[in-house]
């Protein structure tokens, strides 16, 4: 796919867009309604950048997610509901416009891979932690299963989670590790700055190491809240 040289940028607090994940958004600010209209009339692309916290003015994180508008429903009041599909990590460069909305030049960011043996080892740890999360929180199953709709056919009936969990874990094990890490980061990591750190990490081993540490932290916190 050919990308434009510059891209409109939406800055949102506590929001990250990972490649191959879906992000539903409600668009109501006039500047972003204008951005949406312009994007739909051209390349259907926009970037999502987390706004840096505790800054007097709006400052975007330089590492952002490039997304394509897969669905858009406009309402009578001018607002819209949209679904963005993550396409790539990008690096925001020089701003070429600020009004009516930000536009930046950008570079696509490639993931670096070093030791495939080490990556496979980290993937197994990740799969084990996903299994632990699903055991702790059944509500997470439905959210994560939406990323793997093929698993739904394995369910033997309403309320019977085990066949679905087994099918889901098989699907997870078959996933390309880079894609799996992004899906898990989007679904399981609750702290925005942790998700941003994972988004920014170009090296896959380091990205997985961070992700595993954050997942272990989430499990520990949940056990402390619910020791039973």
C-alpha cells in the first residue's frame, strides 16, 4: 500500500492504536469532525497519538499508530462513530499544519528481530500468562475472543468456557508473535503509559520482555484485590 507523505493526527489522552487491532471512537470535536471528513474523502487514514500528560499545551507522543477508517456512521448532530484498524507504528516528524487540525510528516517504523530462539521462548511465557489471565477473569475471554472469532465454533454451549478457552489458546499459539504481542497489549494492559512504552519499543525481544513484566504485574494486582 502506498502511504501519503503526511497524515492527520488525532491526539487523545490514554489512547493507543496498535497494528492489526480495532479501535472504536466517537468523533464530536469540530476539528476532528473536519479531519474525519477530509480523510474519508481521500486516503481514509489518520494517526492516533497519545497526548503527553501534564503539559500546558497539546503535545503528542512521537510514536503513534497509523489507522485506516474501516467504518464510519455520521449522526444528525455532525458527530460520528468510527472504527479504526491499526496499520503500522509510525514516527511523527515535522508538523506541516496545526489548523483546523494537526498534520505531520511521518516515517513507518519497522520491528527489529534478533534471536528467534529467544523470541520463541518469550512467546511461550506470554501464552502461559494469557492462560492465567483467562482463568482469573472470564470477562476478559469475550473481549479477547473477538480478536479470534474462529474460536466461537468450538464452544459446546452457553456458559461452557473450557472448549472456547482451549480453542482460543490454540489460536494464540499459532499467531505470529509480533501480532500477538500487539493484541495482548491492546486487550490486557490497563495502564496507558505501559501500552505507550510497548508501542514505542522497536526491538521485539525488548517489547515482549516489557509486556511479560506488565502482565505479571496485572496478575499480581488482581490477586491482591481478590485473594480468593
